[in-house]
C-alpha cells in the first residue's frame, strides 16, 4: 500500500541531513567567526590601526574562511569514501543521501564565490587563496604518500595542520595587505593557530572504550587513553604559551595567561575524570572543551586590547 511505502528525502532535505551530520553550519559558524574576528582584531592592533576592523573585511574573511572549511570537509569525503563505505556506512555519502559528484559541484561553486570575494576586496588576495587550494588538494591525495602517513599519525596530523596558519595568514591579509607587508610578530598568532587546531584534532578523536569503532582510527585507540589525553593536554599547554606570547605583543599577556590557565585547569579535570571513569559518551567533552579553548585563545588576545580599561585601547 502507498501509505506503507517510505519516501526518500527531497533535495532540500538531503542537504539538510548532510550538513546537520557532517558540517553543522551553526556550530562551525560560531567557531569560524571567533577565529576570523580574533585574527583580524589581533592583526589590526598589532599593525597600529586606530579603529576596529570594519564589517567588509570581517564579513569577507568570514565568508571565504567558512567556505574553505566546507571545502576541506568535502575533500575528506572524497579521500575517505572507500573507508566510509566499508567501516562507516551510516554516513550520508555511503547512505546515498548526497553523492560525491554533488559535493564536488558544491566545492567548485564555493571556490567561485571565494575567488569573487577575494578579487572584489583586493585582487592580491587571490594568490594566497590559490596557495591554500593547492595545499588542500595535496592533503586530499595524502601528499601522494598515503600509506606512509597512515602509519605515522603524528606526521599525518603535523602535515595536515600546516593549512591552518596558511588560512590564518590569509584572514589577516584582509587587514594588512591593502597597507603593505605583515608585521613579523604575526608569527605568534600563526604558531598559536597551528597548535590550537591540533588541540581540536586530538580532542575530537578521543573516545571511551565503548565508543570505539572498528576501522575508525582515533588517538585513544592508537596511543591509549592516557597517551591521547596527555597529548591533548600538552598541545593545550603549548597553545596557551603561544597565546600568551601573542597577547604580549599586543599588550595583554596577563589576561591571556589567566584565561589560558583557567581553561587548562578545567581541561586537566576533564582528562583525569575520563581516565578514571571512561564512560560511554564522555569523549565528547574533549571536543566541546577544545572548541571553547579555541574561542578563548583567539578572542582574548584579539579583542582584549580593544576594550576600554585594557591599557592598550586608544
């Protein structure tokens, strides 16, 4: 009977399912907005701008960066399609919710929008944008050494995280490129962004034993729970130190250090609780705290110098 037949989701519903499962716009949008606002505000203060970045560079950098992270997700779908079909058939692509061809078209359409925005703001932005695309493409083919990288998780993560400071430099170029060359001290922010995204990468791959899946490589499975939590905390500590260095060059080292210390203490508590009682679902706390950590590490040194009473804002 017709009433007993299951109907397949329509075009809009399919994309809604895909984005809700693989790239939640609100969740990613909040983190990317904090990333962009913090990076641009930091650059503007570092380069002695009298005013906070305006809406045009903020919106332009946000739109291009949001689409960059979407493209990275799409590249992952292509890169991991074989493993997903074998080990993760519950994901949208193996389920047939969306096709790789449709995702490829979405990625190309996003590139057209990105290039148009870059050219409208400053044609010179096209060069670093293309460089990011090229590096992302190399990531998509695992730098032509897939097996070698898969056998070396640290090298795998280290090579893939290089794209983060490239994106950070691109974001800040919306501030400094129209006026000249960047200040060398911007390197503090670039290094902090590299290590900070390592925190996110490690944190999202820590799971309780009951949540581990066959064929799914997590750091808790590769290194053991203690090793994975230790690596996550070490990456946090290094990120915090670099954030304090970034805060120092814009005049807010103390506030940055206090914020980093408080969050690191909370992270230590989460890690100890997980090691003592690795209950199902508790691994999600690492991903949540990693996101909060990154919000703080970009927003505190980025926004604090602009606040009245900071001793820095003019």
